[in-house]
């Protein structure tokens, strides 16, 4: 899941993971320096059975509201599937981590458009 800026990009990814790490001293578990097997949680393209995580919460999905999104431990998510595989000795079957694309705001912050410059 892409990390986004709290309040500015609400509903477009994980708004709170970076904030939680900031004060706790914890590392980013998806960073290569964390030295752990990285796994994808964004959903499997073309596989309607494994949904992507849409919020930082553990449980989000409401079967009565299909648009409610998915947390890390909701049924039929890629994140829960990968957790099950890793915790049952099947880590070779965990889906490979694919970095999410930058959001439009992140792209603009990285490559600002400066008006009036040649």
C-alpha cells in the first residue's frame, strides 16, 4: 500500500504508518534496510479473489458494503494470504513486493512545476 500524506490524500493509501514510525523509532518494514522478506499487499492484478489493502486498519471490510475497502487481516486479501503463507513455512509462495506508484501529490512534491522558469 502506498504511504500518503495525512489529511491531504485521505482515502488514497496509508496515511498513518509513517506518523506512527516517527515517534516510535520503529523501522519501515517494507524498507530493504529492515532486512525482512517483503511482500505485496496491493492485490493481485487479474485475481478477484485476493483484494488489495486500502486502509492501515487490521479489519475494515463490511460485506454489506462492497465499497468499504479492506484492512490487512480481512478475508480474501493479499496481505492475509501472504501472512498465512509466511507463518506456515511457505514463504517461497509469498507474492513479491511491487512498489506502488507515487500519488499525484507525491509526484508534484518530488518534481515541482515552477512557473516562470525557463
